[in-house]
């Protein structure tokens, strides 16, 4: 009887196993359409609420058909694309982390927070500049900075000295090719932005730490927080501060105001010089969920190619303009290591 029971159990187990294999086989067959394309019933895409959610939903509606058409060229038949706007940046990150979202359009900071559950696929591009160099002197030797036709996946923060006596003195040292010391900068008056600003605070802090082993906090009362880049440049022009921290093309934006609003007689390019250049600050990402069953290695390649191609079309450019994106380039996780360091600094500041 014992042997009979064992035999029956074995047979029943075999039947169940074969049934499961048959079901899997059927499921695989159902995943192919009549023309041989791989069928995806639903692709879930999340956007962060950096603008009004209704505005994002309206602007990205054409993306559904554009993406379906491009993915079809790579052998995917996507039946439905669901686009949602998260209630917060973190909500989209959580969706990728949990696998409830397949794709997320998220900033670098959000990606770093959720990189355990998300994988960066693309970096958004913006217009590049006529110079992108780690040397402060190189920026001064190649003034003025202009917009370029090339696309860039990152931008830098610059530490710019103004027309004050101390500002001119430190600029002279940089342009002579001399290496700055902590004593050179600690007694300067600095204009910085809010501690959450990448170009106006976080990355300049990284620069100070990397160059001197210090942070903006070590400047004490010599660091003044400005409420906008406009007010920062007004302070620089008046000599209230000797140095300011800002994004790389800020002087291009402030060029007219330097004379018309801040009452300087000489041009901004003649009266200002770069004394420090931060590491690259990477742009927004298109990231995918590591837990999504839809996002296979093959699909990641197809999705990346599809979005890069869409960004080249006039209709596609209108869609991605909602986030001020101009195109996309392939990205890798290591691109965002500096952003991770920046996040650590923010945590320590809190």
C-alpha cells in the first residue's frame, strides 16, 4: 500500500508539473501576435510632478502612439500605454522600486534615492556650451561663454569672482596658473543659494570638500544665501560679495542686466572670472524598474532606441519639452555617483 501511495503521489505530481509546463507554453504563445511581434498588454510610465500634473498629462498624451509605433519597429506590439503623474517625486521612485511602474521620467536626485530598485536607461540632453572644462583658467581664457549646437547630458557649477578688490585679486592668481589654498578663499564674501540647490550650494560644497577638505559651512558668516541668481549677481556687481556660485551659463543670462540693472559700465565678461569649476551635474533620467517583468534586457534596448528616435522628431520634441528635454543619450549608473555624494551632503546638512 505504501508503494502504491508513493506511486500515486508521483503520478499526480507529474501531472501537475506537465500541466504547468503546458500553461507556460500557452502563455508564451499568447505573448506573440499574429505578425510575430512580442505582445505587451500594458506599459506603465510615471512622470514626476515638476509642473502642473494636468499640463504634463496633456503634453505627453501623443507619446503613447509615438512610442507604440517606434517599439513596433523593434518587434513589440504594445497594446496599452498608461501614463500617470506621481503625487510627488518620491511616489514615482517608489513605483519603480515596487515594480508598479515600468518606466519613470525622474531627476538625478530621485534616481539616486531609488537606484536599488531602478536602473538608469537614458540621460536627458540640453544645449551645450562653447566650453566644458574642469580648469577655471580655461573658462577665463575662452570668454565669453556661448550656447553651442551640441547636446550635453550634464552642466557644471562655476565659482565666479566679481569686480571687488578681493575678487579681482583671486582671479589674477587663478589666471596666473597658481593653485588656490584655503587661506585664499576662506575670507572672501560668498553668495550661495539654498542648501538644496545643486549649482548654487551642493556641488560648490563638493568642490570645496574635494579641493580643501572644507564645506560652505566652514565659510561661516562669509557665506550669504541669496534668494535668486539675479540678486546674487546684483550683490557681486555692487561688491557686497566677492564670489558667487551659479550654473555655468548664468553670465549669458545676466549679460544685459549686468549693465542695465546692476549699473556696471564694463561688460560682465570683463569684470568677472571663474575661480573654480565643479564636477558635472547630470541631467534628468529615463529610468526603468528592476522589478518589472516587462522590462527585459531586449526591451530596454528597444525602449532606449525608441525614445532617442522620438526625440529627433518635431512631434517628439514637443512632448519632451514639457521637461525642457531636447534629446536623450544612453546612460550608466556610475554617471550619477557624484549625485550620490551630493545626497550624502544634504543628509549631513540636515
